[in-house]
């Protein structure tokens, strides 16, 4: 049963990265869109994420609940020593969720919109940044549970080059996912081209940040290189991801969106696989050399059983409904032409 | 402000904020479903407009409820790591089921808010009902988690070790049923009176009377029925508390000395040093009668409980008085309302009745906050009743007072914006809903 629970944890992190990531990315893209296209980007993006954002963001909650029910020691170690980045990420989540809703549902459209937009776009950037920082710091081996000073216990675990570069890497991935997603949602050729260019730019940025991550790891003596390339699975995943990048570039010139999305999702999946595979089942590496392992930190038998069953039962309800939601709005939005969507009154 | 107190205040603030939005998220879907049903059945445009106007307001509340809930799921660990380390695996069952309920709610909400004119009309209506049902389910589940803190069950505790964990037993602990029942009814009272009050005010002002009357009638029906049921459920809760948490009951009643024929103490200023209540109205033997249905029954006072385990008496006592007082006022308003209807008078002509409803607008929510203060402060100094002290659960990280300050600012500004947006929604009723807009399609189409 423990393996089922771990599978769900991994899947919900992946899905949060993919769906929530595309969601954040929409805001990041808006942040880097010229003023004259902002309006349109906002509209296209809202049409795509409006019905889904609450559901996308549930993956995070599921991951948190799995952690605190199934692996309480891991959850509490992270909450104590990564308190500050978690707090900053939370601020981002609050700001983003509310600003998105406010700007859509404010009955009067006036100058307030500028404020909502600003909050929305900046927090779309900040939230994945800290998400990445948190992820990076769990494997950087800098979390010091024995530190005596404030900085040692609560800052130096995450405020390092490596976690921060992972943060930026996450931001670029989100932008990339959103751009790819929006290619399919855009309703005219000019827009499609715009998002094609954006997805290429963000992919380049992601590759660049990926290199930075390796450089930072080398600088801070984190053996990332051997983690990734030291075992066949890592090498295979990197090779497959690189191949898919090339394929993606070729397909980017052609119409059609499903293969592009698949490839983008595949790339993210490989990245997550590479970064978690070497350590599995350890997920938090501490400075004192002790590792928090999913298998060792699991709670008592009965808890794991109950959690596993709750997740299985839950997905029987959720997955069909979720697929129908996505499918239904995909079908409906395809029939609508820009400017006529009734939901935008 | 010391860090421990800051952590408690931040927790209380976050929960107090979240509860408002979650009550609305649980209850409004039912109001909308009724109004929506009338529209689909009768084709009367007013009901469609009410449903639409409500759904826009609710979307704002939902988003705020969702983010404040997300904050809570992190805060449990950020503020109370030692508690979560031991409690997580035991009381986690309701949270893991709640995940499903939230998810279904979020999915159904996507269909409901964005599905106007896109789906079969009854399917669309049904997704609205699903939002309500899954909202109620998640409310019941979280309250089960809270009830476990009041009545820890489903494990064996010896020398700091928690063994033999049984998450199912933990979920269905003794306090669960009475608390969940009381909370769900409270959500209907609070949301119902708040919504009814706003629409009553607009009727009084003579604005869009048909629209606001329709809205008022639906909200008032739910509010008044729930208000009449609430004292019954409160009585169950009180007797339950007397049985499982005598210290909390004694604090609620400011009942310092164990005695038979215990009086019911109303109002007054509890003096914790001298162990007496000054200037209070004391109704002889009533407390014994209420708790045990026997005027001669002995009710345990604070003197039977070690000093170190006393909850703060004054806060608990005042909060309890506020809850019950407001509850009784709302019962009175409800009775008057039914009296008017029974006499076949038009409630709309009774301006005093409408004024009473306007007066009651915030009362349900104040009662909810007060009730939670009773439950949570009355449980002190324990975080897990009788097992773990709150002081031992708090995070070792210093500087929580800054984070408390930060969150206070955030919640303050969010509240201001939400109120401002709601005000704009209501102001726009004239423009949006007075004339049938051409963009709205007939559901038959
Ligand atoms: C509209 C709101 C509202 C109203 C009118 C009342 N209550 Fe209440 N009460 C709540 C809202 C509430 C609450 C906020 O929902 C609480 C907090 C925890 C809970 O389960 O419900 C609560 C808790 C609570 C508790 C503590 C339960 C516990 O700790 O387990 C008692 C004993 C009562 N109530 C009793 C009453 C009585 C005798 C009322 C008589 C009119 C009453 N309440 C009206
Ligand atoms: C939404 C309604 C709730 C409100 C308004 C509320 C209110 C409060 C208040 C006032 C305190 C501070 C008590 C004190 O320090 O004296 C508190 C503490 C706390 N509450 Fe609640 N509470 C609510 C529901 C819950 C639920 C559902 C849970 C958990 C499942 C919970 C968990 C806690 C914890 C962990 C603390 C901190 C420890 C403590 O002070 O006991 N609360 N809450
Ligand atoms: C008595 C206390 C509580 C009640 C009745 C309650 C009820 C609800 C309801 C009905 C919702 C969905 C409606 C909405 O989104 O507005 C909600 C949202 C949420 N609640 Fe609470 N809640 C309580 C306390 C808590 C606590 C203590 C936690 C965290 C540990 C929590 C976590 C959440 C989360 C994460 C969401 C967001 C779900 C989403 O994204 O849709 N709630 N709550």
C-alpha cells in the first residue's frame, strides 16, 4: 500500500507541476507580453484556465495532505526549516488566486483592473519561483536540523545558489508549458505565431536555466552531475528528453497542438523523473547526512492503509469528472470564436 | 508579543477568516439551486437574474475561501509542527477524504460558473447542487478533525508514544456528531441571515424590489428554519461538552464551584482570582436542569480541575454569552417572520420586520466566530485534549509575530477588497439585471 501512496504523491506533484504550472505560466507570459497584446493574452488565458484553476490547484493540497498524513516527519521538518520560503509561496498563492478572480468578477471595469493585473502577473512569477526553491533545497543537503543560529536553521537551508537557480528553472518551465498550451487555445494565426515564438523562447530559457542549475550545483559541491548521469535511468531520461526537444522544434513549425502538448508534458515528466529517481526513496537530504526516506518515515500500517484507500476511492470519483470537465470545455471553446464567448460578459 | 501568543493569534485569525468564506461556500449553492430551479421551472427572469447575481458574488467568495484554506493546510505545519507530527497520521483520515470532496466541488464549480448556456440545463443545475453537497461534506469532515482535538480517540498514548492508531475510530470520535451538526446548521443561519439582511436593506430602499424580494424570500426561508433548529442542536452540544470536557463547560458558564442545583449564570464579569462572577443574573438550578434534566444534579465546577488545566474563563464565558444571545435574537426574528406569514400579512409592508433583518445581517457570523472561540479557547491549555499542551506544539522558529502582522495586513486588505467588490456587485444590479439583457438566452433555446 505504501507504494500506492508514494505513487499518488509523485503523480500529484507531477500534475501540479503540469497543470498548476501552465496556470502560473499564463501569468508569467502576460508579464512578458507587450502592452498592446496584454488584453488579448489575458482573454485567451482566462478562457483556458478560468474553469480549471480551482481544480489545478487542488493537486498541491492533495500532495500536502499525503505528506502530513502519511509522512508526518517529512512534512514537519520541511515546515520548520523551510518556513520562510513556504510562507512566501503562500503569499503568492493568496495574491494570485484572489487577483485572478477579482479581475474577472469585478462588476465595474476601471482602474482597479491595472492593480489586479499587476498583482496577478507578479505573483504568478513569485509562486513557482519559491516552489522551485523549496524543491531545490530539499535535495541540496543544506537543511540543518541541528543549527543553533536563526540563519543556520531557517535561512541557509534554502537561500543558496542551487535552490534559487532551481527556482528560476521552474519559472521558465511554467512559462514554457503555458505558451505551448496557449498555442492550441489561440483563435487567430497571429496569436498562434506569437505563442509559438514564446514557447521557443521559454524553452531556450529553460535550457539555459538548466545549465545554470548544474553550474550552481557544481559550485556548491552538490553532486548533481553524478546523480543524473551516474545511472542508466537518468541517462536514458535525459536522452529521451533531448530527443523530444528536437522533435518539438520540428513539430512547432506545423499546425496541430496535441503532439506539442504531449511532448511538453513528456519533457516535464522526464525532468521530475531524473531529479527524484536517484534519491528515491529519500526525499529530504539533511546537512548532517541523515536522509528522510519515504519508506522509513511512513506512519503506522493502519494509517497508510486508510490513506491509500481514501486516495483510490477519491480518484474513482475525481478522475472521470475531471476529464469530463477538461474535455467539455475544450469542445465548447473550440466552437466559440474570439469575442463571442458568453462567459465573458 | 511573544511568539507563542503570535502563533495562536495567527491560527485564530486565519481560521476565523476562512470560516466566513467556507460557510458561504457551503450554503450559497443551495440558495442558488432553489432560485435556479424556479427559473428553469417557471421561466420567470427574476430568478435567473438572482441566480446569476449570486453566482458572481459566490465566485469571489469561493476563490477567497480556497486560498485561505490552502493557507491553513500549510499553517498547521508552519505553526504547530510538533502537533502535526503526532496528530497527522491519526486525524488525517477526514483530511484525505476532504481532498476528494474539495476536488469534486472545484470541478462542479467549474461546470456551474462557466457552463451557462453551454450544457443541458438540468445537468447545469445539477452541477450547482453537487457544489453544495460536496461543500457540506468537506465542512463535516474538517469539523471531525477538530472534534478529534476535543475528544482524542483511535490510538493508545503512553509515555509520549502514540500507538495502535485507528484512523477510522479517530474520525468518528464522540464529539464529531454534535459538533458537525451544530456547525452545519450554523452555516445556514449565518449565511442565511447575512444574505437576507442585504436584500432586506435593498427592499427597504425601494431598489429593484422584485429582484431583492425574490432573493430575500429564499435566503430568509433557510435562515429562519435553521435559526429555530440551532438551540436544539446547541443543547445537544452543551450536554455533550459537559460529559467530555467539564473544564470547558465550567468556563463557558463561569461555573467556579461544584454544586448541585447549579444556577445558570447570564452575563456578569468573571473574576478568575477570586473565583466568583460579579453583576451576573443567576437563575437557580437551571444549569443542572439543562445539563442533566434534573434540577438537583451536581455540575462539576472549575474547583475540581487542576489549576494548570483551566481554560481562560472570561473569554470563553463572554463568547458563549454572545453566541447564545445572538442565537436567541435570531430565533425571535424568525418567529416574528412566521407569525406575519401565518397572519397572511405581506412581509414586504412590515418595515420594522425588514429592519430587524437588516439588524441581524452580521449576527450569524458573529455567533459563528463566538462559537468557535468557545470551542477553541475552552479547550486550552490543550491542543489535543488531555494529551498534548498547545505550548509544546508550537514551532521553534522565532519571529512569528512578524508573520502574524503580515497575515493580519493581508486578511485586512482582502476583507476590504471583498466588501468593496460586493458593494459594486450590488450597485450594478440596476444596470445588469433590471432589463433583460439580449446576451442571455432562454434556457429552452
Ligand atoms: C449561527 C451560529 C450559532 C448559534 C446561533 C449558536 N451557535 Fe453554538 N456554536 C456555533 C455557532 C452557533 C459554532 C461556531 O458553529 C460552534 C463552534 C464549534 C462548533 O461545532 O460549533 C458552536 C459551538 C457551541 C458549543 C461548543 C461545542 C463544542 O465545543 O464541542 C456549545 C455548547 C454551543 N455552541 C451551544 C449553543 C447554544 C446552547 C446555542 C443556543 C442558541 C447556540 N450554541 C447557538
Ligand atoms: C473555522 C473555525 C475555527 C475557528 C474560528 C477557530 C478558532 C481558533 C482560535 C480562537 C484559536 C486560538 C485558541 C487560543 O489560543 O486560545 C484556535 C487555535 C487552534 N485551532 Fe481552531 N478554530 C476553528 C476550527 C479549527 C479546525 C477545524 C481545526 C483543525 C482541524 C483547528 C485547529 C486549531 C489549532 C491547531 C489551533 C492552535 C492550537 C490551539 O491554540 O489550541 N481549528 N482556533
Ligand atoms: C470548521 C472549520 C472549517 C470548515 C467548516 C471548512 C469548510 C470548507 C469548505 C466548505 C470549503 C470549500 C468552500 C470554499 O472553497 O469556499 C473549504 C475550503 C478549504 N478548506 Fe476549509 N474548512 C474549515 C477549516 C479548515 C482547516 C482547518 C483547513 C486546513 C487544514 C482547511 C482547508 C481548506 C482548504 C485547503 C480549502 C480549499 C479547497 C479548494 O481549493 O477548493 N479548512 N473549507
